[in-house]
C-alpha cells in the first residue's frame, strides 16, 4: 500500500512538471489561424490562393524568388486555377533573357507558360548584397523547409513588435516575436492596404498574411489535394476489406467450432 502511495505521488509530481513545462512553452506558441487545407479532407481555397499570388507578386517578389514554380502551374488543377488565358497575360508581363539568337546575341522576350518564375535578382550574392547582408530565401518550398510550416510563416508576418526595453537593434534589423533569436533583417512587409485585391476583399494584415501563406503552402505541396483524395480512397478500401475478411473468417471458423 505504501509503495502504491509513493508511486501515485511520483506520478502526480511528474505530470505537474510536464504541465508547467507546456505552460511555459505556450508563451511562444505559433499563431494558428486555421487553414482550409489542413486535416484529412483539407482543400485549398481557390480564391485565397489567387489573392495569395497577388500578394506574392506585388510585394514579396521584389526580394524573394520562387524559381521552382513555372507560370503554367498557376492554372493546373489543385492550385490557384487561374484560366489559361489569365496566366498567359500574367506571364507576358515578365521578361526573361533568352538566346543566343542567330547573331549570337542574348535577348529578352516576354515570359511564356513554360518559363520558371522570374527571380528578382541575378544570383544569390546580388540578393544578399541588396538586402544588407541577409539572403531573402527562395520561397518555392519554404513552408516545407521551416519547422512549424504555414503557422510559422504566418506568425513571422504577424510577429513584428517594438523591441522590449533593454534590447537595442542595429540599423536594418527588426524585432520579431516568432523569428528564432527575435531578430530579422526584413522590414515588416505587409501593412493594411499593401495590395488592392482584384476580387474586392478587404486587404487587412491578417487577410494578406493568410492568403500569401496559403499560396506558399500550395507551392510547397502542389499535390496535397490529390494526396488527400488517394488517402480517402485507400481508407474506404481498407474498411470494406476489413468487413469482408471479418465475415469470411467467421464463416470459415464456424464449421470448426460446431464440431467441438
Ligand atoms: C525588401 C525585401 C523583402 C521583401 C519585400 C520581403 N522580404 Fe521576406 N525576407 C527578406 C530578407 C532579406 C530576409 C532574410 C532575413 C534574415 O535572415 O534576417 C527575409 C526573410 C523572410 C522570412 C523568414 C524566413 C526564415 O528564414 O525563417 C519569411 C517567412 C519571409 N521573408 C516572408 C516574406 C513574405 C511572405 C513577403 C511578402 C509578403 C516578404 N517576405 C517580403 C527580404 C524581403
């Protein structure tokens, strides 16, 4: 009995310890705005992806490349699903260097559907030099590359604050609650009205952050919807199989049991 009591006390002590630890961690817990694409039946919200592309191209693309995406991805199933004609117009607004032509010269031409997204800088060094020594990471798969994924990127966008007393920041360094180390060399990129949404949605900070992160999540995992569909089919198949196996097992064993 004594041992039992001691054991219970130890258990209670440990669970309290774990509880207090999680409470301490909670102060830095990422913001979770709730994503339509999370969960077993998760799907992207097309309108949000289209607005997210608008935010990326009008704001983030000034510094961040997305070089693994090509323009035609924008009308493929499972993505923002712009129409092909819309994407042709979008692509034609960008210039790519091509060549050499028959005279051996490089030339520029409007981008085509098959071209990759045009990067803002010629190379990583130029990008770093133009941003005070900090490299703006390519955003093609950034959501997959960071712990916390979509929640983390959303939190960084919403996490700009005045630095707490006693912390001084160099020029071009900003305080961010969710960036590891709390210091980021990117000025707050989004504030209300930074874009004027084509579909008339109000461009609040939350709305733009949510839309652009949804767009980045799709870019990092373009086959998410197809994967969810296959998962669903596989589970239905397994349920039917389980039922069949259960009844055939009952039938087979019923003969043996009746003899005993
Ligand atoms: C003026 C240039 C500029 C613009 C515009 C800009 N960024 Fe950045 N961004 C940077 C730089 C530079 C860094 C690297 C900061 C660092 O390492 O301290 C960065 C870092 C980030 C990070 C942190 C990544 C990490 O390492 O964890 C995220 C997330 C991010 N940017 C998202 C965005 C989004 C989304 C937009 C558009 C809404 C945007 N940025 C617009 C320059 C920019």
